[in-house]
C-alpha cells in the first residue's frame, strides 16, 4: 500500500475511534511511538507490543469521554499527519482538553513511527 492508501484507510478507522485496529493493521513490528520531551504522563515506546501496551494503559485511565475529533490526513511523501483533539477525564489527573498533531512515517506499506506534538 502507498502512504496515500494507508492514510485513507487510517482515516476511515480513526473516524470510528478504532485506534487499536489501526495498530493491528498498519503498525510495523519495530514501530516507534515518540512523545514530546515535556510529556508529563506518557513516555516513548518501541516495538508493536510496547506501543500497544502504552495505548492500552492510557485508555484504561480514561474515566469519561466528553468529545474527540480527528482531522483528515495530510500526506507528504512517506509521511502523513492528522490533527487530534480530546476532551476527557483521566484517573488521577482530572479533566484534560488536548489538541495535538500526530505525524506518521510509512515504509514498505507499514507505519514505522508515530510522533506526537502537543
């Protein structure tokens, strides 16, 4: 699949909030997940299993969902980016309203990295 094809399918799943399906379908075994250096609650992860565990741990702490959005992807070469917003309540943190940009890198038909900017 091309980066454009992956981005289209990614968007279909993202609009349905099927983030773990995205990981199953598109993440490479050696995928890396990069948080900003100032991220207070999430850390970088490397490998499909650890990236999945990072996501599951975050989701397990969400106690209420007030709203989310995901923008359509913008594709450039072997990268695509999305805008993502969440209004959630998180265990031990409280209500969090967050807007971010996520950049994905594709190689050989798989996502090899995701990097969060917030």
